[in-house]
C-alpha cells in the first residue's frame, strides 16, 4: 500500500504543474510562481520564505478525494484529482488518435 501511495504522490506532483488553471480560467492556487506544487496554501513563491509543500503521505485527504459541488463556488482541493483525471483522459485519447492515424 505504501508503494501505491508513493506512486500516486509522484504522479500527482508530476501532473499538477501542467494544470495552470484548476477551474475554468481561475489560476491553480496550488502552484508556485515557478511551477512547483505547493499544497500549503501559504502562497509560497509569491514572496513567502517557506518551502513549497508537495503531495506526500501526510497530505490531507481532501486533495485526493474528488469533489465538485454544484454552483459557482469551486472546491479547489477537491478539483485537483478531477482535473488530473481529465488531463490523463485527454492525453490517453490523443495517443489513441495518433495511433489510429498510423
């Protein structure tokens, strides 16, 4: 189970920086100015001195559990997994289309 969680954390930290907008045109609040994952909410990279906090074994579960309540308010932590899955689906479909064109 530890290996699976470590793999998930590595994938999360590798893919989240590719999602510059987390919800519609709203900037991803969990990225530093230089594109590192920062789940602390402290705005690291925007003038703060603390280190960025990536996905790890001790990260709160609300970053892992998909959540998108209806209405205009976006649950940013809950959108992380949803948008990562959307990104992976789009990437998979692009590869399949490329292979079908061969």
